């Protein structure tokens, strides 16, 4: 409809014949007769060549308009599914109609949204690459609330789309337009674009197209480096209307540097471009719903970069420089120098992208594929909307087939539409909501600069307001990405009231610490109590900062960082376990195992005393000299610790910095959360003000809920401390706050979310459904078994792995256990019927979907999404007590829920699953919705891949060991590991949900000659098998690479469970394995031998390969096995290198720092 409300006269109101002058063929377009969308031409003027046309207005559509477009979309959707006017179609149409009549709008399901987004691409008249329209990947961001959450999804978008250069078309859809609310908007024209810095003389460094946007970003506080290719920040606004900007991490933006296949000098031009062309400012108009923020990407056509971005006079304008370098006559257009230079630039762009293995297409191929798409569309739909001026490439126009094809330009829904720029829309919506204006905001915008001046003023006010907020530095270290995810979540929580910044430990300058007001640290522990790779340097710097501050800046007497870390890790001395004064309890300090700590502490104080006496300074008066005598150490150590803390705090650079630490770990490992505890201790001894006690999140016991409760408490503490108003609740979903069935509703829904999509949303990972190829037993003797599972992953991009990587398996709970639980529930709908869980927000009548669980049946939720095998938490036991009808059982449950020692004994002895608890306390009948809300999420299990993708193309193999244990000290019922038992029961052609997790610290080295030592025990052979398969393929099949020494040390109980024995023998014969040693620990005919014993026997050769030849060692097995191997390697270095214990430790530590010491450690099996 046009501004007057009448539909313009269309010159094509009948079938339109269109000619191809190259082939002399003709097609007839009838598709345009099905659209009511107004074109851009009048009866006398054609406006088809205008640049930004059809800007969508800001007004809200009437319910009748929404309903018309909803019916059209649903009709197309169900036709595609071959269910047009089926019962499902009619029921869905009734639901949508009812919602629109009641609220004026409705909610698209994910499948409908995906269908609509793909159809919108299919309808896009300006896109030449539409042949891939049906492969568009949709990321659903419609539940986000904050700018930070938008940014997190955009980073996920970039990760998925980039795909290591194999670009995938992707769209991320944010919340829809709502009446009386501001739109979610992305302010960037493109997700990735280069800044343009205007110089005093009017020239621009960088991309002139983004000169004004660069100024705007600078006014918001962004500071670029002033270079030619600086990536602009991501700028968004949400319902608040306040713009927020976020800096892209460098590793998220794939950049290709240009070189020419013939001209060596070309590389010296220092030209480059980003790999992802992502339009960010357009609207997805789908089914009557307007998604005002929906960035999407395809991949580049080379001429877009070479001919337009780099050659346009108003852009980088590199043609004059290129022409001179090519020796062309640039003074006369008759020489066609511009054409020649442009062709060479296109050659360079294509060559560079292909050499870096990044997806790109040349304009000839793009034109040919469009003609194929064009032909398909006329055959399938009877037409193809196309804007000839945009479809014809900017280079070699008439040499491409699209030049000779007549095209009809018209518009269809769903579609991608231009919008009023975000900064203008913000201002107009503000006036519309305040009643100052009734304009719909559709007036064309003449100049960007005028708009930018208005927004610069508003953003200046925003920046000033932001500057008044208390800053919080959220610092994380993560091996798997979990801590980073929690850090980003915490940032979103704090962004409403504070000024948060998320920083990886690797990127944080510890010298800034003294200037911080508030620091939140999220620290994962990996391996045998080790820091994550991206946390090591930060912690080492923090340690050195503390030591220098306590030694007046001197490094002379400083103990090595790793010595300190190991001692604190092993002895467990941490300020986090201290009293209010920060000092460990006297009982703990007097214990025998901590004497080593005090010996070291005394040595340090002696050295400091000596150095301070020489300088004319004395120790703190609270430390009497007799405390430095070993003879009085043990009767004085408690006071010594108090005095030492006093001494430290007088010198600390972090005094007055408020901090809190959330440590992530697993109680399946010996040194639980040791890294987080160490960082907490460092911050305290640096003088930090611990505003909350250290909180440890156990991976085996609902870590997510522990984090949510910690974050909620931290927000409250910070608001109280810094006098920030916390007037709203519901910032964080904390399951323990759901205490009544009245707070939960189960609403029936038609259809459930496809399993892989639902699991992907819950776990925030790209989960794929794969097919089992083979399921084989490797060994079985009673309850001990090993199993091999081979899965077909095909060419799924997200599942492409390398030897040493991990695969996450999403298990299924026992159907028998689920059936038993369902029988014990009340208010349970049909277990097979799909439903949506709604929870009450606040105390009003506001109900929101459960933030984690998707639309699914109760049975599916219990089988695939929720943990029913771990013992219920104390909070859940308390809820059970509240509904128990038997007084004795209620009393028992209350005792377990309130007495932590009793609960721990009960948990350790019985380790009961949910069904066992319900059977033990038979009078408990839990409300279904309440139980679903309170159960933790069923976590995926990570397994090392036991294959090489080269050797087993399109497949991956897992090697799994049994996990079966008897409770009650071996006298109780047998429990099986939920994932191992699930894997063992799988049969060929069964489906399994998986995700790939890269393990860069366990991948094979790049250098060709260094030896490799493989050490494993039991199922720890899995990744080692992948490594030897990798080298077998390289040497004997692909016949590439130089041979290196690969030595295997493997331990098992008997020859019967010597896994892959024949394959190891064949690898030795093929020359892949130089030696394969075997240690047997339970063979009745041989003395008990562990793999570390075999290492010691061959110590001379191990020392030669590891130390003298700078080799790599790969260790995979249990934590106790890894400890034994570590001790053996220290002994080998000490004995065969003739080193002192300290020197040997330093050598091993250097090997670790050089990333030649690789560990893949799993926990101790039975949780009981």
C-alpha cells in the first residue's frame, strides 16, 4: 500500500512474458500476480534503480493485516509439508487466529520461523546467490533481553557461519516488534565492516563508507587504532533504547590477506578483507511479524570485494596505485587501465580466498547458478522476482548470462526489508510512545550525517550515564568454554545496574587490578588440578605481583610460581577456607600435612627479613623474631599466619578491590576446584576484600543451579554495598526459588522441538543427530566390559574432528526408571503429549517459558533433558518433605535436607537415584511441573575420539569402559553409568545425539621430527589410537610427512583386556609404532606391573626422547594413573639427567610450558 492507502496501479497486472536475448527463449511470470506488495514504480516513472527503497514504517500493523499474512505463511508452510488443510494446519491456524484476536500478534514456532526465513531469502530480488536458499541456518534469538545476550548470539553466529572458512549461510533472529515498546535493532549496516577515520584535511583512513558511523562509535567510547582495516564494534539497542557497543574478539573475525599468483609485489599493498558478508540492518518481515533485528550472511562474490569495496572511488579507491604498480598508462581512459587493474585485483581476491580455503565464488559462476535458480523458480512457482540492476555483476556484465535475461522486479512476503536507520527510529519511537508524534516514521532519510549528529548527542548522554555506574570486571579462565559462558551470563545480569566488562584472563593486564572497584572471577580447574591454558599467565603474573609487593619489588628470593601452586594445591592451604579474618583455622594449621607449607612460609619470611634488614627496614612489629625459628614453629604457627597476613596487607596492591570467585570443577577429581581456590587465595593475600566466600560449582551436582544462586547472591551483595537499587526480581532463574506447584504451569502444545535442536538450545552447543554404524564388544567379563561404537557423521561440518579431539554424547535415561517416576507423580498430563513449562515471574500474573527446557513431552524431558540418576539435592529433599504424608518419612527427609553431614553420609553410602528415593519415601507424591523445574539438567558426557578422520573417513569411533558400582559399600544395588549403559545398548542404525569439542592441547604437533611418547591405561587408549591411525594414514596411505619415533606404553589388567592388541601389532609391523610396551596389573602369571613401572624400566630411552630430542608425551587415563606417570617422569629426569629434584621439576614444568606435555584425564569412576 502506498502513503495514500490505495494500491498503486501495476503495469504487470497480467502474465508477463520475459525474453532471454542470448538463448532466444521466453518465460512467462505469473508469480507476481499473487502478491499485494506495492512496487516502487508509478505509471510514469520507474524507480527500480534507486538504492535504498521501500523503507518499512515504524507503525504497528493492525491485527487484520497480521492475520492475512499469517494465513499466507501457514498455508505455504503446510503445503511444503504436504499437510495443507490437514488437521494440524487447521488447529494451528485456529491457535494463531485466537492469539491475534486477543493480543494483536502471535508467536512463530521455530520450524515456522526457519521456513519463513528461508522463503524470505528465496524471495529476495537483489540476491544473485539464492540457489542455496533452502540451506539457510537459523539461530533463534527471540528470547534475548539484553545487548550482551545479542552479542553472545552474534559471536555464535560468526562461529557457525565462518566454519574454518567453509562459509555457511546463517541468520540470527532477535525479538519481534511490539506495540508500545522500542525495537531491538542492530545499528551496524553490516555485522563486520571497517572503520573510516576522517583526517583534518578531509581524507579518510579506512573505509569512507563508514566514516560517520565510526564517529558515532567513537562518541560512544570505542577507540580504534586508526588503521585502514579496523573492525568496527557491534552496536545494538534493545527495549531500553540505549545503544551498547561490543568489541569483536579477533579470533571471531576471519580475515583474508591478499596476494597475487603472479606479482610478488602485490602482497606489499597490504590489502585484506573479512570473509563473512553479513547484512545487519534489514528487517525480516515474516507471517505478519516484523523482526527488526535479523542479521544474515551468505558468502562473497569476488567482484563485490575487488570491484566495488576496493575499487569504488567513494570507497578504498585502490585503482590508481594498482595501475601504477602494473605499469599501465593511467593518464588516458583509452588504455582501459581501469579494466585491466580491476581484473587483476579480482584474480588476487579469488586466489587468496582459495589459497586460504575460504568460500568465495567468481561472478561468472554466480551468474550461471542464478540462471539455474531462475529456471527452477519458473518451473516450481511460475516466476522469480529479480532486480536486474543488482543481479548483473559489476564486472564483465554482458559476458555473463544474466545480462541478457529480462527480469521482473516485484516484492513478496516473507521478505527482507530496508528500515529507517536505528538512531532515527529510536528518536521517533520515543516520540510515538510519549504521544508527541503520531507519525509512522516512514519519511525517507536524506543524509546520514544529519542523523548522526542527533544520535551523537543522545549517545553522549548515554556514555555519561554509563560512566556513573560502578564498573565490574568479570574475568574468566576456561578450557571447555563453560566459564566463559557463565561470565557472559553474569555480564547480562549486571548490565542493568552496573558497567560490566567480560575479559579472558589471557587478555587482562594485572597492573589494572589496583584501579578496579569490583572483580568477579570465574575459574575452571582442568586435568590434575591444573589451570586452564588461558589462565596460566594471568595467575603467574598475579603471583609475581603479590610476591614483589611483599618483597619490596625484589625477585631475588621469589619461589617459582609452579612450586607455590603445587604446594597450595596439594596441602589445601587457602585463604578461602579461612575465618572472617582470612586466616585458616588453628586446627587446620596445626595439622601434620600442612607443616611443609609453614616450612616454606618461614623460609620466605627469613629471606625477606634478611633483605629488609640490609635495607634498614624491619619486619612488621606484629612478627616477633622467635617466630622465625624452626624449633618454635609448630607451637607458634597460628599466630604466625595471623601476623603474616597483617604484614602482607600493609604492602598489597589490591587493597580495597572487592572480589568474589566462582570456581568450577568436578568432585570426581582429586584436586577439586584447586585453580579457583588458588586464585581466591591470591586475591585475598593481595589485599582484596572478599565480599562473598568462595563458591565451588560441582559438575556432577547441578553446577548451573549453583552458579545461578551465586550470581543472584552476588548481585544482591553488590547492590547493597554500592547502594544500587535492585527494584526488580527475576534477573536470574534460580530453580530453588520455585517452591510451589502454584508457580508452575504445564501448557499443551502441538508438536515438540526436534531433539537435536532442543538439546542444542539447552546446552548452547551445536548438537547433531548421527547414525550408529557398528556397535562391538571389545571385552566382557561380568560387570567389567569395554565397548567400541562407530558412528556415521558424514560431511556434517560441525562434526569434523582431528585425532585427539573430544565428542560429547547426549545420553538417554533408562526408560524403566522414567516409567517408575511417572507413576509416582501427581498432576501429570499424558506423558506422551507435548507441552510447554511456564513459570511465574515475580508475584504477579506474569508467566514466562522455562528458560532451559523446550517444548517436549514429560517423558522426553525425563529421558533426555533432566538428570534423574544423581541423588536429589537437599533443596529437593526439603520439597519432598513438604508433600510427604507419612510423619516418620517427613521427619527423615527434613533431617537430610537440613543436616549437611547426615546428607553427605547418606549420599556417599547409597548414592540413590530419584526413583530409589521415591520408593524409599513412598508417601511422597511430587507435582509434575514442580519436579521438572527442580531437577538438574542431564549433562553430556565427553569421550576422547578413538579414530582418525583420515583413516575412517566420514566416521568416528568411541571406546567406552563400563561404569558399574554397588552402593552401600558394595552390598547395595548395582548402579550403571547413565551414558556408558546407553552407549552399550545402541544398535546399528540407531540415532545418537553428539557434538564435537576441539581439544587443541591433545592434538598432534606440527613439527615433523620430534618423537612422540603415548602413555595410556584402560580406555585411555582411545585418543592414542586416533594418533597412531593419523600417522599410519600419513606414512603408509597418503605417503606424506617424515617418519617420527612413536612409542606406546599401555597398561591394563590382563592380556584378555589388552585393547586393540592386533591393531597395535600391525602398527608396529607397518613402522608406525617404534615400540609398544604392555604393563599387566592383574595377570596371575606375572608380577603386578603398572604403566609407570614400565616407564621407569625404559627410563633412559624416555629421557632421550622427551628431553634430549624435545619430544612430546601424551597421557590418557585416570587421575591416579596420571599422578603415577608424573612421578615416574620426574624420577626419570632426575636419574638419567643427573638433576636435583628441583631441577627435575623445572624441566618438566618447562616441557609443560612448551606445550609438549599433553594430558587427557578422566575422573575416578564411581561417584559413591
